[in-house]
C-alpha cells in the first residue's frame, strides 16, 4: 500500500513524466466466445425505420461505429458508454461505503415509506443535481442551507468545497447547468468505455405463450389493476385485446436480438494532467499535491472495485467474463509501466492520502448529510413509483 501512495504522489508532481493510469481488458460472454450479448439500445429515427423496412430488416437500435484498433480500422458496436461506466464505478464505491470499507462523504435523500434512497453516488449531475436543488437541509432549501451555499462557492480556482463534500464531481465530472449565472463546469478526469469488435447482428422473435391459451377480448374500460369484463370470441361488442392487461398469447414479432462479436474490450484512463489542473485556493503546495493524489486513489479504488473481478454484468443478456487485463501508468512517449493494483490496496491508499491531506489543511468529510425532498419533489417521486404507467419494455 505504501508503494501505491508514494507512486501516486510522485506521478502527480510537477516534473513527473507520467501521463495517467490506463486500464485495458478483453472480455467474452459468460458461457463462451461467440455468444449473443445485448448492447444498450438507442432511439431509432424515422429515416432509419424507413431504410430498414425497404431492406426487410428490423431497425438497428444499437450504436455501430468504426474506430482504430491495434492500428487497424475495424467495425465496432458500443457496449457501454462513458457515463454508464462512471455510474458503475459510483455504484461500487457506494457499496464499499455501505459495507464500511471506504469512508466517504454523502448527501442522502430518503423516503422510507417508499424504500427510496438516493445519495451523492446516485445523483446524475452529482453536486449540481436537481434532486439536491429541490431538497431541504433541516427545513432550509438546499441552495440556501449552510452546506449548499458552501458548494455554490466552489470555483475553478478553489474546489475545496467540492473536495470536502463532493469529491466525485471532481473525478467523474459535473456541470451546474440549471442555475443562473456562469455555472461551474468540471470535466471528467476518469473515463471508461466498452465496445465489441466486428459485430454481427443476431435475430430474435419476441412473443408470449399463455399457459391457458386464452382467447377472446376485454371490454373497452378494462384496467389491468381493476375490474374488467371478459368478452368471448364471437361477441358482437368488440373490446380490447387480452394482451393489453397481460393475458393471452402474443404472436412472435421481430425485435432486436443482440449481437455476436469477435471480442469485447474495455479502455479506461485517469488523466494526471486533468488532476493537476484542479486548484485548492490558498492551501500549501503539499496539501494540493496530496489532495490530487487522494482523488487519483479514489478513482483507482472505484475502478478496481467495479472492474477488478473475474466478470462484469452490464445489463440483462450482457454478462461478461474477463479474459485478460492490464493496469499501468502511461508515460511520455506512450510506454506503459505495468502497475497491478488490487482494490484493497487502492482503498488503503485513498484513506492514507486523504488523512495526510487533512493533516496539512485539506480535509475531506466522511459523514452523511441527510436531505429531505421538497413537497413537490416528494409528490413527483411518489407518483412515479406508485401511479405512473410503465413503458411495457
């Protein structure tokens, strides 16, 4: 662990030739190479639908692109984008914090009657998120509370308020775009993505078989959660289909069926140049260096917690086995110094660096600040959980 601490401190020094930590890995579907995996889906434009129909094909809801891989131009399919990978790292950090492995500061919004819990590591826009803006601390609107006002004081030249309470914004990026004025915009210093090589589209027919082979219809006023009237086949009055309330057979229909790929790769990096750009106001150079190193260790710990295991689960139909991985420090000239670090080593390094930074004037909190949703936000959350109709997918 001491080696990890000192290597990070050295790497973030002004005269160091280290560019950043790089991660690369190859994966295959659990069960073997060539298995079908489900990439994320994206909206299909009308133009794409028309073009697909002309070719007698199902519209392609996946994101295909070409990129240079190992010096060769190759076709790829996106398996997980940068924002999604960041969320996976945040989820791993939150799990480690909840387990007592990693002392971290949190804002926490709870509605226990609905089993709702949202934290700093869940909010989509991190310190600038609307969930925080539309919450209260001890009965005071968040932006007017003591802790909220402190966050609003953060600037590009002094990020100490964020380091204290929202270090994730400094690592994964954040943009305070919903408030007036010139909001603070923080670029990501950690990025990760996954893509599949040489994708071939698979085919699938989606349908449903009713075990009772129900036929007939339902009255026009049917409600899946209320009373409805069954209409036998041949009834003169025609209502809706049984499938509209979850009964009856659904004939197979073409739908997206995933892809098979040559292999899946993950590429990730933590930029030391990006960390060196962070300014901490009037603290000493030593404190600033230790603070940047602590943030580097936090990102490293998150990556190892999320991706250091034997497999990863991206979504239904996309469980992956790790085949190979390299972690290293990239240096000027492009050479990579192998640097295998475990999650436990990274966590210990973060705690040590955080404590050392605090000892010289740059503290990071470890407690939880409870926030309460405003009545209108609470109403919106309650409605979305208890009454909103799902999209059926």
